[in-house]
């Protein structure tokens, strides 16, 4: 075997798909000029590509004749394998899986705080059932392994205030939260018809329910401590379960994020009061891992959440944004 007859080795043996496309077009048209037009390339570029193809296959492939560029026997032998490869590449480029919510049989796991169970999940469930009757939603709790769960697909999405999610995590703002107080409408020392009786001294004098964990509770504790405000906590709860029933049957006061407070107030006939001290709000977001950023099913679910909660909290639509994953620091939708 001569030097020119040796087959290419290693990566050199891999043919560029654009060269295969050129081969097919040139075989069909018999014209470099026409091939350049069909490929959207200049004639010199096509000539360079043809030179690369000839060198890689160690054959002229096409020779000039009175009838145009005619294929060599090697080209005749290659045309069908080349066309099969191109057909396979075209099938591959069209085979990206889509997501049809109306036909989908799919289970989505959404990690969320207990506040999100109350404020977000009911509307989300109703919306998903209307759009995708075969889809199952599974709510899971927030844990210190959430980032890993999002990465390995054990959780599809996370909802809440989760600023500690960082490397490889996308985030998208759903809405902003501030704070209110919640109490019984028949509270003996905070009557409905005397709002002037509600102030910081009254807040400090009354008995309170403390939530030991959950959405933004450290913000509340930090705000109280930073302003030297003390409150008389008479009951501690691990979350919001049972909170409305206790408030309805007592004179205790709870300080909590506005949206969950208003949701509980509507459901249980409780009274909302403005927070009598300064406290920073926070942003409720949805979070997902960069591995699933382009996944059609994940994109559909994120779009449903974004559309649903943007519409529900439409006064805050101007704050809506999406932020990509941050590689080296803590994340702040």
C-alpha cells in the first residue's frame, strides 16, 4: 500500500457532516457553482471543502468533463452510505423529545416549604390537572440534600425562599413577600374598630406563637434581635400546620409572610394586621438544576409555575426575572 493509499487514522477518519452534505449535493448537481448556491457558501469555500474531502478519502471523487463534474467509481460506491449517514443525522436532529402535557403520563417531584404547600400547591395542582390530566405532582420537603436531589433528578423543581442553593442551580423569581401579623377577629385588646390600639408596645405586650422553622423565619428573628424587640412567645410550632385553628381559639398573635397569612385569614376568618416594626421582605423563587434547563418536561413545569404565579401576583410582574446558575458563590427566578 502506498502512502496515498493508506486509510486515515484516529480522528482524521471522522468525516465532517458538512463535507458529507457537499458530497451528496455535488453528486446530485454535478456542479461546484450550483452546490455552492444550494449550500449557501461561496464557490472558493466549496472548493476548499472538496479538497479536504478528496484528501481525507484519498480519491478525486469528482472530475471535470464536458457534462460537468462526474463521479469516480469510488464516489459511486460511497453515495448510498453517505446518504444513509445523512438520513440518520437528519433523524437525530429531529428526535429531540418533546412534551405533550395533554398526553403525558409523568410524575413531577417538587420540593417546597410548608408555606408553599398552603399558598402555591392548591392553585398549581388545579392548573396542572386542567392542562395535564395524566401528570402526578409529588410534594417533598426541603432538606439539606436538596441541591443533590435537583442534580440527580430526584426532585424536578424547588419552590420557596432558598438562598443557600448555589452551584449549578437556575432560579426564577415568582413573587415578593413582606410580613403581616395574624390574630383572632375577636381579640379582646386589638379591636377591629380601633386600629390605633395596634402598635409596637401592644405587639410586645401580647402573647405570640413562634414558628421554629420555615420560610424566612430567620429574617424575622434577625429583625427582632437587631431592633432590640422582644416578644412573649407562649407556643412554638415547627411549621404552619394547625396555626389557624390555634389562632381562632386563642388571643395569640403570629407574625408570618403576607401570602400565607392572607391565605390562612381567608380560610379561617382571621384578622390581618400590619407588622409594627421594620423587617426585610424576601423573594419566593423556583429553582432547578442546569442539567434539566433544556429538558422539555422541566421547561413545561417551570413555565406553568411562572405563568400561574405571575398572574396571581400580577402587581409584581415587573419584578419577574430569571437568573442562571452561579458557580462560585451563594445564589440570592
